[in-house]
């Protein structure tokens, strides 16, 4: 007797067995732990660099290009893309699946250090990188706008109030802010006015840097009390920059307004 003979001699039992198998398969199909897009953690690192006031062309040529040249030499780099906008550059690097993400992060940090000598000297902070998973997508998007506040105040509200409040909610892993506009003051000097007074661009740069530095001022000490001097010397308006003294010539101060113009950017 063969196996098939048993099913041939008992057709009703065979039909019931097939029907039961079909019902069991349909019920189990929805419980299968298989996704159409499997959750694979791709080794991906995103590098972000900010230079307030710089145009997208400047960010691409002076920031993105030196970094990309160093990143291209990292082993097991599968794909690299960059996006340069107003005052910011974002470089995304995806490595092979067998690449250890921690070792790749060390290589990225070494590449950033190697490119630091080619980056603009006026970067407010070194390039930052973070590990990410491109399979993760935002599940909630807020649009923030205001008709009463300027764009920079709206950005500050999104950063300091909204983003911090959302990040403290249980289950929220990351909060990203996109589309912000970082304000900057543009100082445009007249080369003829500089040459007539014997002032160099480096003198102007140093004067601007020293005039808007937020640094400690010291203490006032008495016999019974001690006070810490706290004041902010940073300048935030174009008119404040116009009165900075760039140099002294013939015993008289030469202000920025005498050699150029200041504009919001």
C-alpha cells in the first residue's frame, strides 16, 4: 500500500484534510513575521557643517568638496551624497553591510580632522556627524510659521521650545528641524577706502571678531562679598557693526561705516 492509495480510498477524509490545511494556512499567513521591506540597519553616517551667511555655492566649493575628498578614501564606502544650502552642508555616507558602524565612525572623525586645514577658518564649530538608519522615516511633521514674529524668532521657538518639548516625550527617538534660516550680518568693505587709510582686510576681520566675542569679564571682590561680572558683548544688528572701530589713523578712530556697509543676511 502506498501513501497515495490511502487518500484515494478515502476521498471525504482527503477533502476535509485539504480544507483544514487551507484554513490553517490562511489564518497563519497574517501572523508570519516577514515584511515586504525587511528592517535592515544600513551602516550610514551623516555629517553636518554650518557656516551662517554662506551661499550654497560657497558651501559646496569650500566645505563639501574638501570633506568629500577625504571621505572618498574611507574603506568600504558604498555610496556618498551631499546637499549644500544656505549656510549648511549635509553629507550622507552609506557603507557596506559588513562594515562595522563604530569603526566607520572613527574613520569619519579622522577624515574630518584631516580636512580641517582646508575648511574655512571662520566655521563656528567643526563638522558634526551622527549614525543614522535611512530606513527610519519621520512619522509626524509639524510646520511652524508666524505672521507676527520674524523668521529668526520663529526658528528660535522651534529649537528651544517645540523641539525640546517633543524630545522629552516617551518613545520619541529623534527630533529634526529643517528649513530654518540662520541670520548673519554681512560686512562689505570698500577696497579704495581701505587702501587710502592703510587698513588691511585682516585688520577688519580681527576688529569684527574681537567686537562680538562673548567672553567672561571677571569678578568684583570686596571684603565680604564677591560679584561675577556677566555681560554679553555679542552684536546682533547691522547698525551695531557700523560703529565698530577697525583701526586708528592719525589719532582718530576709523569705524566700519567709514570703510564699508553692513547688511542683514
